[in-house]
């Protein structure tokens, strides 16, 4: 603690320790359950490799979608003012609190064969539900708020001073956005993208409801873990630890790069 900084109340350490135990103890118990002698074989089985590869590909695709759609959304929320703005923000953040299964049912009601848009797409020969595209859409739906909230916070923290100066010098709105705004909030954008990727990688409920569990098509690693839990508990534990390790790496990289930017 630096000189002059207020001290942390001693009582705060007790609930903080309780929270840490609540989070870390189950993770430690999970690691302790791993049959380490068979770990390599369990996580490199054909079904595990296919599921992990599909998870990584769809998570990357959904993260790209989150960046393309979420960046303008965050800009609107942070840089505009109109009567319906609080309602719009609530709608954007709603997937954060919705049960994933509800998100999957909502997507099915929209893109399913009898859904709002699904029957139109069926006529055009495009089937969304129970396809790899459905996995990407489900992951994007639940991960998008993570990018939007992170980027909106970065935009509000950065303020508008430099943007105002650039505009006063004759820069167009697009030039201000590309040359001033985005470079200023790049750490927030990167952090939000990494969080969105991590959320997409672990998505289960919306995926199994909207996309199903077809090996090589929609069965991502979380779905593979769920399946293995019924037939091979050791494999489920090993794959759970693998997914946890990937998530830890993603979070550590995000924190390190954000500190360095």
C-alpha cells in the first residue's frame, strides 16, 4: 500500500477469503478428481479433438461477430442521448441475466423452421437451426453484452476531449472514429473481445437448445463434456479441466495485454 492511501478495513479480509474459498475450492476439487495417468488419452480422443476444434472455430467466429456488431452498439450507448437509450441498454444487457436455455428458445423462435425468420430462410434454402451457424449465433447472442459493456465503459472513461479537438480541426466523424476514438479505447475493445471469446467458448444451454448436439457439426466441448458425464465420468472431468485451463490462459493473456497497452 502506498503512503497516504486509506487502509483496507481488516474485517473485509474475512468475507473476501470466504468468496475466494467458494470459487477456488470446487475448482481444486475438480483438479483433484482428474485421473492424471489417463489424462492425455482422455483429452486427445477423436470426439474430444473434434469438439475442441469446433469450439475454437465457432468461438472465434462469434467473437468476430461481437466486434463487428458490438462496437457500433457500444458507440451508440456511450456517445448518444435519446429518450429510449436506457431501454436499449437494458435490451442489450438482457442476455447477461437470461437463462441460457431461454436464449436458445428465443433463437429457435426466430430462426427455427417455424420461427419468425426461419420459414423465410427455409424457402431460400438456408437452414439455421441445428447447424454450425446456429452454434455461432447462440454464442454471439450470449457473448455480445460482454464486449458492449467493456467497450462502453472504456468509451465513457476516455471522454470526448480528443474527439472534440479532432472535429474542430475539420476531421470527419468517420476519421475521428478511426483515428482518435478507436485507438484510445483499444485496450477496452481487446478486453471485451477476449471476454466474449471466453464466454462463447463455454456456452452450453443456448447451444444445445438451438443447435442440438451433432458430432462434428454442433457438439462443442461443453456439450461433449455433458455427454461424457453420462458414459465416462473420468473423460468428463478431464475435459472439464482442459476447458478450464483454456479459459485461464485466455483471461491471463487478456489481463497482461490490457496492462501493456
